[in-house]
C-alpha cells in the first residue's frame, strides 16, 4: 500500500467514524487492526513509530501556537503604534 492509498483509506475511516468516538473505542479499533494483520509481535516497533508521530504532531502544534501568538503580538503592537499616530499621541 502506498502513501496515497493509505491516505484514501484513512479518509474513508474518518468519514464513517462517529464524531463522538471515545478514546477507549479508538484503542479497540487499533488493537483489532494489529491482531487482524498479525502484527502483535511487532508491537514495540509500532509503538515507537506511533510515539514518534505523536511527538512530531505535538511539537508542530506548539510551534503553530507560538507562531500565532507571536504574530498576534506583532499585529497588536503595529495597531497600537498606528493608533497613536492617527490619534496624534505619537
């Protein structure tokens, strides 16, 4: 299975998965995938890959939040500066 096919499968799964699925239900699905594909003996590798992917995702979320905060601060500072010029308080 190539990356495109995998993406298509994930899209289908996300479309049919209920929006209010619980963490426990996600775990059951993942365990079933691992068992059905006879990969239980590969758990250490699978777990390491999942952890790596989650860490990368969490880091990107933090970086995005920092970036947004920094941009918002810069925009606010510019607005304040321009407001002082417009209002003659400059």
